[in-house]
């Protein structure tokens, strides 16, 4: 069965960096576009970034552009989100999600990992 | 302020029907597909509708989606207490070159 498991969250000081991972299993990871979506405490969903299946294209939300980098290692079935210059407003649960191969929508989501930016 | 506009809340009685709107512009809903998600408290979002009006396997036909111009609508019939959740629309914005979500709508089944 399809599984996405995020890790790497925690408490980090403003201005520091953190790298999130999303381990994928149960499907051919290298064939799928992948997203990161976040949700601040008590707030709605915010799309963060997307990466093409072969890593050739990457797009970011304006709120994270220049600070976050999405990447993937298809040999290890793992998606990453490198976050730098973190701000308090980056505090959120971060989800990785699999894009449908035949439609617009994310059909599988991880359980999320909490990132707290605080001094 | 979300690019896509949803009502903050809707409510209806069990067994009734409810619709949730999602308003955008020509750069997003007007020229791209829309998906809808259900998020129960403390859980990850679940895909309900993709490509405007298609249901993934396992999603009951009580859930439906439609799109007209720069707006999309999620419909839920035969409301159940288990449908109480937050609902989000999502699409791609061609001007931003980014995905965008609506602000979310909290459904209360009275």
C-alpha cells in the first residue's frame, strides 16, 4: 500500500535551517510529481512547493521562494524540503503529498511533521 | 488572504444537502482543474474530487464537484455527522506558477 512518512521536524530558532524528509513506499516513486503542503496551527492549508518526477522542474510559493528548496532522490524513494532562514511564520505541520498521475489532485498524503520556529 | 475564496462556514441538518463555493480568477480556476479535500480534525487532508468533478475510488457519490467559469462548487448530499470537517479547494495558478488553496470551509452538521 502507498505510504508517505515525513520526518525531520522539530523546534528550531529563527534564522536557522532544517531539512524535512518524506520516505515513500508502495508505489513507483520516480514516476510521480510530489508536493509539500503546510498548515500553521489553527489555520488552513498552504501549498509550498512541487517537484517533477525526474526533478527537472520545481515551483515554489512566494512565501518560501529563495529560502526553501525541494529535491528528491529517486534511488532512495525520498522527497526533501530544505528550509533555511526560517521565520516564526514558517511554524506549521508540513505534509508531503503524491500528485495523481492522471489528474489534478493529491491522492496520498503523509501524516505530517511539525516544525516550530521559536527562540 | 487566499487567492481562492471560500465561505468560512456552512451548516445543514443531517440528510440535507450543502454546497461549498470556491471563487477564483482566469489565472487559476478559469483555466485549470480544481480538486477538493476533506480534512477531519487532527488528520491529513483526503482527496474528494479531482479534475473538477471526478471522484477517486472509494469516495461515495454523495460528493460531487462542478466548475463554471472562475468558480467551482463542492456538493454533499445526504449529510452525515461524520461529514463534519474542513473542506478545501485547490488549483494551479498559471500567473503565480504555484498551487493555491482556498481558505477552507468548516462544515457543521446540525
